[in-house]
């Protein structure tokens, strides 16, 4: 009866192709593009890192994304139930979904804190507080925010409440409606800021940095970082794409959607890089500024240009929009598991998740103040959650998903699910995709992980 047509008809989901694209792209495009991508590219040598990232995207991220969406759409259920339904009896593949829930909590714990800084910076930019050309002053201003336990917690909880509020409205009326309105605005803002940055004097040094490869910086650890970034940026390996896939309509073309999301996500990252690096070089900053690049370098850079304050406000609005779409999709993973698997109301699921997150997230919010000494392997909660999710949990999830799809499920079901019972338009492409999903992706992830973690 659980699979019956009544239950399925009543299930919330995306209502249009544009909604599917806006929500899925909204999930992919986030602080991963605007915060992580620039600082990781900057710290790891620019274009060489970019190239490794691109290879990881094609050979690893794309097959995982297609597999995930396909499974979710087939089962039309949350990440745990999907794998319970599709796996042979008594095989614990649902653990991938359960790990996904854990990963979602870890990611959101630190992500909501970075988002908190972004939201706070919109107001600081409006007030003019952070508009300084002096890098020392800019660092002081950032430090005063992150070391203030009350402000850090308050902003984080406000951000979580906002996301919870949108999720309460549901999938079509909440997630889809919000991302449909925000994504076009995000692209518009990005193009305005990119154009401003490219017309600064000295912008070419930044472009050279972004496009001229230096391979001497590429170590196994850097390759793992690039692959982890691909998982993180494309929201894969932890159930988000499975959950969103379950809201896809039957006639949606899965590989085409995945490809579109991947290219648009790349486009946004490149634009973010183009917006940030030329400006960084034009004003004589270092590209390796690390996670704080966004909050120290950018304000100082914008303060140097005409209409700087306006662009600074727009920049943080853009980052806040990007963070919102991503956070919706992260929180939807545990929310859907709790409401569908455990049979809770959506309201109860959202509230319980918010409480859990406020608790777990506070370890990250306080990682520069009260909880600074709370460390494991020399990392504070913030860095630990970031590292473990991108470099361990998501890649392991990726191995599990591709092995499940290509080895347990097998070719006939793969074909059937991709075409959704229809005709396969291009058999040669399908052959290539299946081969990569079966052999290349899981083995490559495994090799990169073992090498990057120094196990092998
Ligand atoms: N892809 C998002 C970003 O780039 C982050 C994210 C990770 C979203 C995992 C969903 C799941 O910011």
C-alpha cells in the first residue's frame, strides 16, 4: 500500500521543468562556488587545480549525479526509503541514505555559519562598517564578528530559521517557488559584478592566474581536495540529488538536466573567480587568503572602487541567495527522511531538525570563540566537519551509489530508469555512461581517496 497510486499522487514535487532546473541548480550553486571554489583555487595554484577539478567533475561527479537523480525519481521517496525499496531484500544499501543524513548535519553545521557571516555582511555593508581599504582593518572587522559568540549564534540561528520557514511551505510552494525567483536574480547580479571586476585596471593578472596552469602544486592531497570540491559543489554523494530526483516529474530528461546543472554550476564558479581574482590582483592582494578571502579581501577590494559600497552590498546579497538555495536542499534530506520514513508531519520534522542543527551547529558557530579548543586531529569542529564531509563521507557515498546502480541494479534497470520506460535516444552515449559508472567512477574515487588520505 505504501507504493500505491494514492500515496504517490499526494506526494509533493516540482511542478515544471524550469522549477526542476531552478531548484537543482539552486542546490548546486552556493557557497561552494562563491566561497570555497575561489579560495581553494587560489591556494592550490589556480588553473592546474581547475583542470583537476574539471576532470573530477566529468568522470566522477556527473555519473554520481545521474545515478542519484535516477534512483530518487524511480522510487519517489526520501533517501533512505529509496534505497530500501530499490535494493534486494536484506541488503543494507539504505546505509548510504543514512550516511547522507549524517553528512547533511555536518555540512549544514558549518555551512550555516558561513551563511551567517554572509547575511551579517549584507547589513555591515549597508551600514558601511566594512568599507575600508586597509586590509588590517578589514581583518579586524571580520575577527570581531567570528569571535563574538552571541552574534555568531544569533546569525546562525536566524539563517536556520529562515531555511526551516521556507521548507515548511513544502516542495512546490517552498523550495521551487523560492528558487525560481532567486536564481535569475543571482545570475543577473553575478554578471554585473563580473563585468565590473573585469574592467578594473590590472584585471589581466587575475585572469592569467585563473587560466594559466601551474602543475607543480598538484599533490595527491590536492587531487583529493579537488574531487571533494566537485562532490560538495554539485551536492552529490549524500542524498540531496536523490531527494530532489524524487521530486522530478517522469518526463524530465535526467542526463540532460545533470549536464545543464553541471555546466551552469561551472559557469557560476568561473564568473565568481573572474569577479574575485582580477579584483584581488588589481589591488595587490594575495590570492591564497584562504576561507576569509570573501570576508576580508573582497570588502577591501570593493572599497577601492567607485560605487564600491553598492557593489559590496550586491555581492553579499548574491552570496546569500546562493547559500539559501543550497541550504534548502541540504536540510531537505533529513526533513524528508523523518517525515516520510518515520511518518512525522513535515512541521515536526522541520522543527526537530532545526533544534538538532542549532545544537550541532553551535560547535561551529563558536569554533572561533568559546569552542576554539574543542579539537579533534588538530581541527576544530568547523574544519573537521568540512573535511570529513567533502573528503570522506561524500566520496564514500559516491562509491556506494555507483556500485549499487551499475553492479547491483545492473544494465537493464539502468536503461529503464534513465529512459523512464521509453526509448533510449543515443545508445552509444548510454554505453559510455554505463561503462564509466561501472568501472571508472568508483575505482577513481577509491584511488584518489586512498592516495589523498595517505593510506596508499
Ligand atoms: N552545492 C552546494 C554549494 O556549492 C553545497 C551543498 C552540498 C548542497 C551538499 C547540497 C548538498 O554550496
